[in-house]
């Protein structure tokens, strides 16, 4: 892994949203995680412990808990997404340095999230970043098929006419970088020191100890890692 990457060929900068455009250490995503458990408990008439087990099992097997609920129980996703993304944004603080870095990047910038487009807009607007992006791609845009499955990445590139060989993908979930790498993208794993031991190992956001052959670069500080273009 290179400390001084050559990014001269990059013209498409693709960022995951949660725990990537802000640090996982602020524990903002914990709100969404809890609300998923609450929704599943109510929807399936389970106690919270049972609901949480289902939530994590589906996350590991299907890529998102939502996808498992749709596949196994035929759930309509609209109410779920509205409920789990109704969260307090005040934990997140805009970072002027990150805005400066993203704004100066040459080429186009995109958000690609397993959350909804509305969630991406709300969070990125709160972070004072949303206006910098040329497009966003939510779970509904991929027909509710989530990362790390291959088909939504293909659709994402088709929608925005992206040549993967000119793209770089930033993501906190290590398994979500395997397909972009195989497609020809450069990959950056965004880590933190947050404790994710309660998550299934395969789905945990990255720590500094995470390693995978399809990860080109690792950083625990996105704004410091991004080059500063004038």
C-alpha cells in the first residue's frame, strides 16, 4: 500500500455515506442500528433480543437487514427506510477541511450508499457537503439490491456513465470494496477505532487492523488522506 498514491487518472470520486463522510467514532450510526431493531421487533412481533439476532443475521447474509426482510418476509421497504433514517443529525459536525478537499477534487464526485437517497441528502446537507456532489445513488436506485452484490455497482456506473478505470471508491465496509476493485476502481478503506465487536465479523466497519487484497489504501482520516488540489 502506497503512502503517496498516484491519483492522476482519477476522474470519478465515489464516497460511501455512513461512517465514511463522517467518522464512525461519533457513533451516529448507532441511532439507525437501534431503530432497525425496534422496527423489526414490531414488524415481526419479536422481543428486542430476537429481533436483533434476525437483524444481524440478515445483514450478514443479504448485505443489509432490509434486503433480508424483503426477501424472507416480502416487506415493503418504504416504511422501514423512513423509520430508521428519522434520526438526530446534531451528533455530526461539518468539517470545513473535508469540504475544501472534496470541492477541489478534479472530475465528478458521487455518493453511493446502502441507505436511502433521502438519508444521503439529509446527512450530506447537514455536513455541508451535498452541493459538492454530481449525483447520489441510494438503495432504491439499485432496485433494493445492496452492496456488496455486483449488480448495483454495474447499475451505478451505467447511470452515471462511469468508466471504473477512472474511478476511486471510498468505503468503511471492507467487503463492499471487492467488487469495485475487480471492476477496475482504486479502493480506499476508511477505518476508525470505534468498537464494532457487537456486529457480525463479516459486516463490521473497518478497523485499523483490517486487511484485504482488494484494498489499495487505508486511512483513518479522510480529510487528511485526500490530496489538496488548487
